[in-house]
C-alpha cells in the first residue's frame, strides 16, 4: 500500500458514533471526511485527497428489514473505495437488540457482501474507558468501571438496554453465526499468529479482547495482517480505528498527528437534545447553573403527528427569545432515563422527535445566524442532521479530554449551513461542562 491510498472506510450506525471515528482518524494523521449520504461525483471530488471515508447512518435505531434494504448499498459503495478495511462502526457500549439496531444483522450482511469467511469484532477502546476482557464488556461512568449489564446508564437504556455483558451471548440473540474469542491470555502468546489463522478457519466471526494499549496494539497488528485482498469487513467501536492507527504508524503508512487551530469562543450556541442519558442530564443541569437557558419540550407532544407542529413552533419561539436575550440555549426532551416515556420507544416516535428537533435547530441557525451548534443523542443526531442540508463533515477541533464528540465543520450547498461548526454528542460522552467547552472553543471548565 502506498502513502496516498485509502486506508479505511466506515459506516457509522448513528451520527455521534460516526464523528467518533472521524475524530480518532483525523486527529492522528489520517485525512478523513464523513458523508451524510452516498456522495455524488462533485461532492466526492472535493475530498479526493482523503485517506478515509465514512458514511453516517441510522441503523442503530432501525429494524433488520430496514438494514437489509439500506445497509447493502451503503456498504457496497464503501467496498468500491477498495480500502484495506471497511468498518461497520457500532457504539462502544455495543447496545443493540434483535429488532432494533441489530449488530448481528449488520455482521451477516457485511460478511456476505465481502464474501468473507471470518469477520473480526473489536469493541474495547481504552481511550474512551471501554474494555473487553474474556469476552465481557466493561464501561466507565463517573470515575468507576462497571460491567455493562450493571452499568448505571446502559443497563437501563430506554430502547436497547444491555442485560448481558458477555458479547458473544449478546450477539447470539441477533445472529446464528459461530463467534470465537481471542482473549487476553491468547494475545500475549508467542504463537498468536498461528492460533488466529486457525480460529479464522474455524469461526465465522472472531471477537478480540482489548483492555489496554498493549492489547490494542496487538489487535491492530492482527487486523491489518489478516485483511483480505480488496479489503476486509470489520465490526466494532472506534477501537478498530485506534488499534489500526498504531499499526499504520509502525509501518510508516501515516505521518505525525496534525495540529488544529483553536476556533475561539462564540457568544451564543444552540443545543437540541433528544438524549435520555443521565450523562446528558448532568450536562444540561450544569449548563443551566452556568448561564445557559434550558427549555424542556414535551417529547410526547413533539412526537405526535397531531400536536407535533404546535410543540415545535412553541419550542422554537422559546429558543429565539433566549438567544435574542444573549443567552446560549438548550432545548431538551428528557432529563435522564427516568424521564423517558416507554410509549415513545417506537421507530415512528424516535424519528419524529429527531426530525422536529432538527427543524428547530435549522430555524434557530437561520434566524439568529448562529455559527456553532450542538445536537445531543445518537438517534437524535442522525435524524436531526437531515434537516440541515449538510452533506459532509470534517474535524474542526478534537476534544482529547472527552474523545468521541469533536467540533466539526459542515459542508452544504446551502450557504447558511456551509461552514457551520457543529458537534454531535453521544449520550455517554463528555464532562459536565461539555456544552460550555464547545461554546468556548475547546476550553475546559
């Protein structure tokens, strides 16, 4: 592989996960663009020098039937880039269910499309305090590490609660593929190459443990060593990117990490949030106590086809009033999992909430000529973005202290949104002061 060939392509199962991979790659020396849909020739040509291409999807909140219809053309386009690896990017908490965001379904679709005997699975990403040990997933929350089925947030996710930490058992509810495990003990063995080659002939998918820098480095070597001609399909979190980056640097395929200029502070930002995470709730409460105007929106009214337009208009007016008073504003539909309405856990309701939050944000940007905004919530972000006419994103400013939700630059044929600085925040991502950090141009409080 030469120094200008495409290294990796990826499909993100939601928007916040897609920008997570974007940040990991671009901040470490791999020029990357994230498209919001399959680009046309002109859009692609603008980023011809990039070595990584992403597609931001919505499969995390979709049904297997939707995935069968929509994931195949997306992965086909990515395969045509002929990168060394094509990555189906999942959330690092791996939350999914047989009927919603089925990772097992995505595993099967990609395996067939790439005609690949064995698909690697990498979920652990120490940079985000996510760890896999002997096939079990662990994740941090407020300084403590929990097994994912005992995690204070993810065990109670309103749509896809994680009730099983053993990822092979978790996936067994979503696929009949036989999944092997490369555990921590195996990764340190002298004969690891031979053992992995044997396991790849034995299993249809292979889960790799990752718990620290050493195991991540070993996994990156194996992913690159075992890739097939024309590119291999890999499933997992941004742990895939972090593992491969070390191997690419070792082989001299990428140069040093770039520097990013500070974008500076702005006077006002607007945030829309459909997140039900306690992490996001803490961030909203912190912002409220530190000068932000917070506006609660009745999620049931917003989702309802009859009352949704009225709820949207009312929230928009409240948002405009706050911005015109010189305040940054957060419009939110929930404060933590307790506020989530189980009746809204339908595809129609989730999509409707995300779409209308996107419409509110669109009107706020236009009316107040905002230059920086935030969307919080993985499902929300994917559907809200569609209302902004944005076709591509690049990294404007990585946030090393809270990786996973960088400030991005938007590209659009609509000049009101071309160049907009926008961050998409996953539910579990960020410190309490995240929204102020974005407003202030990356300055931690």
